[in-house]
């Protein structure tokens, strides 16, 4: 909404999720390019980082305090997305980056997302 050109949905949703004050838990879209056949997104790359799935596999198990810490950040990211009109629809460990040093989380990959609506969601990507 409000963009002068029709955008691929993933780009539009990522832009919408980043409107307003910066949110540390949502990946930032730095730039994007398109041509008739595909589009390229340039996203921030926190260093160091890995997927939460890889992190948990490496740790073999999480202590409860760490799981709570991660979950709080994921809830914050999802809440902000919803407030900004974005329903992610694919929050899973593979779509969460974690900095293993700070345990900061970033929500990534809005490719399965959709716009928020008032009625029930009956289909999923």
C-alpha cells in the first residue's frame, strides 16, 4: 500500500514489516531489484548468525531461560508484523536467525506471508 509500483508480495510485506520505528527482531530489506523474470532482495546479514534450527541442533538442547528468551523475541516480532498489517504465516526455526553470541533473534522470509485481514484464514501457502 502506498507504493507507486506494483511490488512482489514478499518485498511489499518485508517493507511493511519495517515501516515505522526500527524493530531489532525483524530482518531489514536494504534494497531490491527486479526484471521481467525474477527479483533480487538485498537483506541485512547479522554477523555472526545462523538459523535457530541450526543453533538448537548444535546445542542439542536449550535451557528453559534461553527458550523463553527466544520465544519472547519471536512474539515481539510477530506482534509488530501484525500491527503493521503483515501476517507472516511461516514462523519456524528455519525462518529465525539467531546471533549465537548475543542470542538476539531476527524473523526472516516473508515469502509465505499475506496481508492481515479481519476474517478467518482458511488457506495457507
